[in-house]
C-alpha cells in the first residue's frame, strides 16, 4: 500500500482581475476552480485558508457583499498552476433595492 501524499502547498497567490459582466473575465491560461454557493457560507474565507493568506480574498460579515467575479492566480509547491474564481453568493442578499 502506498503512503498518502500531502496536499499541494500554495507558495504564490495574487489577485488577477475582477469582472462585473460575463464578457469581462480574463482569458483562461490555467485550470480554473470556481467557488459557488449560498451567500455568507464562507467561500471567500475558504479561499483565503487554501492560499494561506488572510486578506487576499475580501471577506465581509454582511451577506451579499460579493458583487463581482474575483480571479486569483495561484502556484503550488509541486508546480501546479491554477486560477481560483470567487463567485457572488446566491439566496440571500442584504442590499437596498
């Protein structure tokens, strides 16, 4: 039986771009992993935990604050390169009409 391998450690992460419309995202140059889900479940916090940086992805205690797609470029110690995409939440938005 083989030994379990450690997950790839993120060694580099940076903000790449933000998009408010579907025609604005940057062209993909690596695998993209999108984080989607209900508002206020911790998508942005999870992304910060994965890259090991507290303030890379903006977080808020107010649901519905993510209004755009956020693109973040990451590189792992084993050479893996990917783009993480922070999507707006759905199902609950505490915003004025």
